[in-house]
C-alpha cells in the first residue's frame, strides 16, 4: 500500500491502521489479509478492523485511502481526517471514481486531498492534481498512476502543514459501485463504448455457452493481431482474453485453439 509505506518512510508515527477483515481467496479458501493489513503487519504496526478503535488510539490526524465505508460523525469529532480521493471533485464522488471516469470517456481525471466529512466525499479540498487519461489506458493502469500521484500529494501536503481547505465547486456526479451487468459485452452497442467497458475491467461475453473475459480491446484501429468483432458501429478488435478456467492469452491464440469465431458478435462484412 504505497500511501501507508510513504507515511512511515516520511517519519510519521502511525499509531493504528484500520483495514477490512481477512477474506477467503483462491481455491483452498484460505483467509488472506488485505494489502493494507499485510503492509501494516510487515511494518510492525497495530491493525484493527473496527473504525471506532480510532477514537482512543491517540492519533492527531486520520488518513483515509479507498476505505469504502463512511466514517461516522463521532469518530470524526474525535479525530480530524483527510481523504485521498481519485477524481476531480465534485465529479465522481463515491465508490468507483476511476472506473466511472473510464466508462464515461472522460479525457482527464485526478487526485484530490480533502477534509473528510460525514457525507459522501463532500468535504472541502486541500489540493487537487489533474492527469490526462490515455486513450487505451485501463482503469487498473490509471489507478496505479493516481495512487503514485496521490501518495506524493499526501506526503507533500503533510510536510507543508495542512492549510485551510476550500469548498468544492461545480455540479456533483456520483460514481456508484459497478454493477456486474454493466460489464457484459453487448455487441450491438457502439465499438467505442465496448472498448471503455473492457478498459474498466471485468468485461465478459458468453461464447459457446461459456464465459469469455476480455482484458484488452481496441476500437479506433485494427492491428490484425487479434480477433475482430462487428459491433453496432464498426469493428472492435479483441487483443487479450481469458476463457473459463484458463489464463489470460492473446485473443488470436484463443481463436485458433477454440477453432471457432462463430457466435462472437455479428458477422463481419
């Protein structure tokens, strides 16, 4: 977890780390800690799953990054907090700001360090930094860039001393959690929309009665290296796919191995 490691490396005393409960992962179903908890334990820090433990932890400031839950007012009354949010507030308040920016075709997004309030990402901002979204950039790649930028912003602002934050300006939009139904590839939709669904992560289509995940696709050019599918507005080239029970592979390799392209989208003319 880069922000946590950066805070420790910068010499800040981290008295408590709050993380989600361990989850069962993999075929064996073993309980595994979150990346935040794993990083905290590696650094020898105290970890809890209960947000209320913050009240008596002796902290002067709380730092929230992709926590996924609202912090209740009595906790905020005890400990002021800042939140590192991956959008240009007030655009994309909520749970999935990176994915929503990609799905909407936004040309840019950014990172805001804000004062945490009880409302959903409504607090005033200390600093915002903008970044352009690459035309083929996935949400995962974009998030990695935003985490790196946000970590630098966080460390710099804490070193400078947090000044008075300014109110958010503009019309809010909300980044609701992604519904699995939004990730189904309907080939009758425009090619550029389908490409953005793939870039958001988790896109899939049913082919031959089985689920085919699509990890990379391109709507604005055809390279000849993948599998071309007809859509509502033109071709979409699938570049990386993952058949059920198999690893990610080039789409061309999957097509040769499967021995079929029939049923994948509409016939090309």
